[in-house]
C-alpha cells in the first residue's frame, strides 16, 4: 500500500489530507489549505452581482475551463483579466505543485455582528476565488464560502485505514514541522496531540475541560468503532443526501429537488448510482490491472536484456565466441579516434589555405600601395613642374611646351580614373567553411546492421522512354522491378565527370526522376542508379550513356546510323552519301541546320581540319531568376532583364560553360542617363549587389556612352574608346580552346583579348541598374572578326 501514499497527500501542504473538501474539478484539498490559498475578487464579480445580472453560478463555472494563472508567467497571476484585481505571487508546495497564497486581508471595518453570524461564521472571505493547485481551474465562491464544497469522507476513511495499517507510532496532527509522537487523542475533537500541542491548543480548562482525552492506541480503536458519519447537503445542512443529480454529477437532498437549482435536473436513486459507479470503477480497474501486469512482465524482459547485453554469447558454426562489450567499446573508440585524426589533418590543411589567403591579401594591398605611391610621386612632381611653368613670363616659350603639358596632365588624370582609388582587396576573408555536409554525416553516423540478402532492394530499372537531355542538362527516370517485394527507402544517382572518370553522387532521395544541370557541353556522361533501405544497398542498374548538346550533324547522323542498322555514327562522307536518300533530312535542311548558305561537299567535310567546324554545338539559354538579385525584373520568357534599383545588380544565365566555344549577344533596349552596365562571365558564387567584376568571381567589361574598361577583382584595365547607346549590341565570346574571353560592340571587337587563362565553370552574367534594359540572344555562330583572326593566327 506504500505506492498509494502520494494519492493521500494534499498538493498544497504535502501532508495527509485533513478535513478534505471536493472541488468541482474532482480534486481535493485540506480545508485549512483551501482557506490559505483563497484570493479576494472584485465586488463586481460577487455572486449577488452575478445573480442580479441574470448569470447563474453554473453558467459562471464554465469559465473555469480557462486557467486563471498562466503557466508561462513570471510567478504572478491576475484575476480574470480585471485591471483592478490584486496580484498574488506564486509559490510551490512540498510536492512541486504551484499554489497561490492569499492576498493581504482588507482593513477591518467597524461593524456589529449579528448572533447568527457569530454562530455560523463564514469559512473564507465573502467574495473569494479558489484555484485548484493541480489543474489550475478557478471558481468563484458564493456567500457560503468554503462550506459550499462537500467533504470528501471517503478519502478521510481511506487515510484513516492507511494510517492504522502503519506500524509506526501515531503522530501529532498539529505539529507544523516533523510531527512528534502523539500522547493523547481528544474524542470530541477527533485530533491526536503531542504534549506541547495539547498544552497550547487543548488546555484543560474552560469549555475544553469537559472533553474526554484517551491514549493514542485507545483513540485509534475508538475512532475505528465510531459510527459512520452521514453526509449532509452543503446547501441544506439539516438534510441528508438521498438522490443523485445526473447533470451535475453530485449527490443532492430532497429539498434541493423541491426548491433548489436541481429541481429541473434528471435524478436517480443514490444507492443505485452508488452501485453503478462502483461497478464502472471495478471494470476500469480491471483494464488498468492488465496494463500493470503487462508492465511488470515488460520490466522482467528488460532486466533479462541487461544481463544478455553485459555478456553477449554469439555462436558460429564450430565454436562459441565470447564477445565482451569492453572490446566492442574499444573498437568504437579507435574508429572515432581515426575520424578525429583525419579531421585534425584536414584542419591543418585548411589553416594553411587561410594563411595563404592572408599572405595573398597582404601582397595585393602592398603592391597597390607601392603602385599608388609611385604614381602619386609622379603626379606630385608633374603638378609642381606645371606650377613653375605657369610662373614663367615668356609667352612664346610657354606655348612651345603647353600643349604637351596639357596632354600629360589629362593623361595622368585618366590614369587616376575609375577604380584606381578603390582597394583591390577587401579585408574580409571570403573563405566560408562548408561544414554542413560533414555535420550531417556525423549526425547520421550509425552502426550498420547485419545485412540479410533477401531484404536488400533489387537493382532499379532505367525508364528509357522518359530519359532525355537538353543543352547541358540531363533528365533520368527509373523504377523498381515490378516483382520486387522488398521495400525501398530511397535511391542514389551517380554520374561520371564526362571524360570516363570516377562516378560521383548527384542525387539522393525518394523520387524516381532527377534532372541534372550544369553539365559540360558536347560531352558523354555515364549514369547509374542504386536503391537502398535500412538493410543495405542494392546492386547498380545498367549504365546509361548520355550525350549533351548534340549538334545537327550528330543528331542527323545518329538517325541515319539507325536507318543503316550500324553501331557507329557514319563519317561525314557516308553521311552526305545517305542523307539525300533518307526522308528524314535533305541537303537544304542540313545546310540550314549548319547556318550556311550552301550544302558543303564531301571534299569540304574531309578537308576540314575539324569536321565539326560546320556543326559546332551551340547553347540556347535564358537568364536565371533563381540566381539573380531580388531587384532584377524579368520579362520576355526571362530573355529580357532590367532593375528597380539605382545600384548595380547582377543576374546570371541558366547554363554554365566549361568546354567549347560559346558566343552570345545582348541588345540594349533602353539606355537613360549614361549608366555603365557590365557584361561578361562569373562563378555561381559571385556577389550580386555590386558591379560585375568588383570581386574575384567575375570577369567583365563595363561600358558607358563613350568608352569601356575591362574589370576583374576591382582592377580596371584597357580603357578603349567607343561606347553604347539604345539599340547597340554587345557580344561576349568565351573560347575554352584558347582559354580567352573577348568582347565586341556592334559586331566589332572592343579592345584586345580581355582575359586569358579562363578555366573552370563560368555562367553568362550582366550587371545593370534601373536606367538599362537588355535582351539576351543565344545559339549564335562565332562572329566573323574572331574566325578571321583565328585563321590568320593559324
């Protein structure tokens, strides 16, 4: 019965209930504890004012569904949201339940007590609120105060029987801390006293002198043999409970049914409901008993598992090998230490890169300091010389050198042009350590379960009808075999590097279709898929070969190869011999696809050093809203862009290039107030809120209405005369065969080759403000000025 003891203790004082009362929420409180946690309420909320306004007590009790005190507050509560209500600090009872002590009592007003008031004093203030310390539901007390709550006589009986079953000596019921052993029990007061409390609270004089004091043991027997107290109605104290109100779920007396608030409610016989509820409680206990029995069996199972884990015996075919958990832990520690060592080695490498970046920044800034110092010294010397020349009084001698000096001054001023007085390097480190994948892998680090072959997924099947490629993107689709009964949790798609290199993961997920962007143009990729679940990983699917950005010659040649039922693409001569015979292609169609005026002869194909010079693959693309600054405005199917800001904003193209020769043009649709837009290429991580070329991730030409400059990493070079107006065309030519970037304006090359040693993945890029609008044109052949220059160099 010791487990029951917590059910018999008051949530406020933490001791056994003394004179417990039942709250409407079905919880119980000691009468004295309930008196201690009463809170005074505004007069406007008194029962009399509620009755005057037509609101009944039971209507108002519905409000106790809302907590009077917030669980997340700072320990202070307010009554019902009224500004005039007092606030009361929160305390905690010995068993951890939050309770609210009473507010300060109001000052005593002089008045005369009636005899009735003296005989039946109010238990608690007249207008008070009581909050249950367990569920925090609140209710307003009526004029009867705490006397309006029924006494929990069943709980009293259970506590009495529990205490009698304890072999320990009876304790005093009035000691506040560590109750002492009781010496007497008052038969009339029904209270056990120790000697100090008896002398203080029950003196043998006055009215108490007639009370009968018994030894504790005899008092216990006397209390057990005393007749059961009959429960009386809280509204009519002279009436016993005789019926049960079904709606209010409480016992009522005959007078309550005649004239009280239960007159219109459904009632049943008290004895019948007593038996019914006892039966319901017994049935509920049966279910709970079954759960308790299962819990005990489960605990036994867990204790057996503990013993098995401590020393695990595993049997192989011949012998039994004893595996100690300590050895397993040592192996785990060794594996984790190896990971930590690898991480430390990588940390040393990354720190080395940081030091190199630090040294690089210092070198760039020091070189710029040296360069500017020399130029400033030259400029200062020229200024001092010019000032001395101005002081000369010889007109003819002055005019002999004035033109040259004026040109030198202008030339020097131009050398201090845009960007010269701008730092080439910022002080911030652009090295951002991407630790998210590693952290995710660490969080997913787990033990691999023993693989059961029958539970591993089957290799996926490639859905060839839905696999396709466009420009430098490829879409692959796959599915599980129809006869496979093993559940699959996801798939892993792998691609090689386009040159027959190692495979790498490009997709992990539950979907059965994936589109991969940013592939090399005119490259052949190999793709494969595998499935996985908790048991393990399946074998790979069959390998699929993908060709990106096929030119007209390759597409038509592949068609003819299929018609000829051969395994390889035909040569240009074979192609021309069969092209006219096939209905799928005609010489005119082929010539149109090559963007030439006449059909090339077989000899031209064979004599050409590069047979694909007629059919070099071209890329069609638009601007990419996903990589643009939020201020960029798109139109014309993302081919036209402008901006809603006066500052320069960057937008990238959808396709990235790393191989081949690529040319695109941008027409100036609107050009107001002489801005200087920039055109070029950039890495995907380029800064989007500054002019293109300000950082080391972009290579650009910015141009106004008179001249242009090349810019990379905020370094301005090669000022060239000639600008742009509305209707002008800016061309960008990215040649990976020569690793160069060249610009043109109105189909004429602008300045020398802008940048060399171009390697890696680049995206077309533009920066502009609200004064400029441009439209991109793609899929264009290499311009004549570039092909003629290339032929001269050859």
